C-alpha cells in the first residue's frame, strides 16, 4: 500500500511539473499569428509531410522488430505494431518521449512474457537511434559549417558523442555494468532486473547484420525526419536551407528524450 501511494505521488509530481512547464510554454506562444500562418499554409506540402512522417514511423517500427528478432524474442507483428503506435501516442502527453517507450514495453511484455528482452530491445533501439543522431549531426554540421558557424552546436554534438559512447560501453561491458549497478545494492530485485537486461542486450554482440540494418534505418530516419521538417517549413512559406533541419533535428530529438 505504501509503495502504491509513493508511486502515485511520484507520478503526480512529474505530471504537475510537466503541466507547469507546458502552461508556461503556452503563455509564450502567439496563437493569433500561428492561426494566421496555418490558414495561409500550403496544404500540399503539409499533406506530403504527413505521408513522410507515416513512412518514417513505419521504418522505426521495422527497426524495433529487427532488434527484437535479433534478441530471439518471439512476437506477433500486429501486436508489436499496436503497442508501437500506442507508445507513439502516449509520448505526446508523457513528460518525455521515453515515456512512450515504457508504455509499449509494458504492453509487449504482457504479450510475450519476456519482460527483460522486450525492454532490452527498446534500450538497443534507443541506443542505435542515438548513434545515428550523432553521426548525422556531425556530418551535417561539417558539411554545412559555412551556413551555421556556431561553436555551441559543435559542443552539443561532441557532448552527444561522449554520451552515446559511455552508454555503449556501460551496456555492453559486463565489468563496467556490474560496477555501475553496485549503487542498487540496497534493492536486490532491481539490481537483478538490471543485470538480466544487460545479459539480453549483450545478445546483440554476435548479430552484426541486424545491428547494421538497424543503424542504416536509423540514419535514413534522421535524414527523412529533417526533410519532413523542411516540408512543413515550405508549407508555412518559410525559405530555410534544409541543412539547418539536418543539423538541428538531431539536437531536438535528444532534447525531447529528457524530462
């Protein structure tokens, strides 16, 4: 009972913080000018942006399926698609985009009864996507440095590179992961769950082909996402170089993963 009350208040605090931040954000938005922009928008561009966004999420779902199969997880495609879409929907309202991952993970865990493997596939899905974000951001900044000459962007990209490297080392190194989980010594069940997650993640080590396919899809998805933003900008009569979207959309993706 105490644990349920604690979880309820924890959720309430996160929800309240998100509501306050969103409320503050909405006070900064000029809805009158936004409505004017929407009324004069070129719907043809926005239509194709919607089509591209649908295809983008289909590719991300395929990436998740590849990783689940690589971990030996047996599942129904329709179930995975259903929970992927539910998670995508929930990420619009939860404090971070990772919240949607938790929802789809819990749903798929009930479908397959392999909770750790499901969440291992989601962790790997995020990690592969993050590596692709770093690669695209670095290449785009290098190629478009004559357009955007700002050292703070390079600092952000370097920070993302270091973070992805640290995450990869922690997840795939048994010695490092075991050392990192010592802080959870007071909660043996949680520590055991994290170690099981690590053992499932390591299963991808011998699956180079699946890893490369996942990375390839991730890189393509980042480029397509930038192009989707470009289409929306064109629909709103904004003449912005596509390089800006290729550089900044990875940074935005990282930011939306944080609280």
